[in-house]
């Protein structure tokens, strides 16, 4: 049950994330680490590398701070984008992290190429996100009180006991393994 917290405290970037006050508590760390773990599990299916700067991660509803996007920015060479209307208006000074303080439907984001859409406790439909980020290769969602549904069956769905929330079901769609 402490797997993600143990992994987090051993990361070289953990002190920087904590100093920047990205994570307010262990629950939020476990949720972001759960999204990272899901990505780690599907990387072999995509054939991608953590060091490939042509890959983009778009995190919708990241919270008051760019939690999940910052974690990916610090643990990869990928371009990361955090979108949330409640995002605090401040500079985060993290390489490869771009933040948008708005709803995804109003986001001016223009991403092309290899892209993963991540939705940690998002209150928006996948279809609305795909209007902004139309060419995604995979979607990773952690639904909460707003059910994240789609007309396509997920490639994988599982309960992640290492996420410290009663809303810990992870859903993954992968282009080519499910029809996106």
C-alpha cells in the first residue's frame, strides 16, 4: 500500500517537487504516481522511450498545482501540459512544463505527434478533451465522482490499491489495441 510513496521519496526529483509545493499530501502523490505507473506499464505497447522529447503528455484537471504534469516533466524528456481552471497563477520553473489555467474546452493548446491524455479525477468527458487534443495515442484516466466513460471499451481497467483514495480505478485506452 505504500509502494508509490516509497518510490516517490527515493526519486532524485522528490525534494524539488516538495520544495515547489506541488503536492499537498500523500493522497495526491499516490494519484500522480499511479498515473506514472500506468504509463510505465503501457510504454512497451507504444514502443516509446522516456528520453524521447517528441512525446507530449496532456494532463486534464491536474488540480491547483500541476502535480501529474510536473512529475512527468521531471522524470522524462517529454513535453508536459497541465490544464485546470483552478490552477494557481504562478511560475513553476520546471523544464518542459507548460500550464494552462482554463477549462480544457477553452484551451489554446496545439499538440501534434505522439501524445498521451491523462485524466486524474477529471470532471470532463474524453470526447471534450479530444476536441482539443484530437490525435492521442493513449488515454489514462482515474475517474472519481464524475464517471469517465467513452463509447470504446478500455484496453485495461484495474483497481490500484497503491493509490490512497477510494476512487482508485484506473482505465487505459491505447490506440491500435482499442479503437480511439
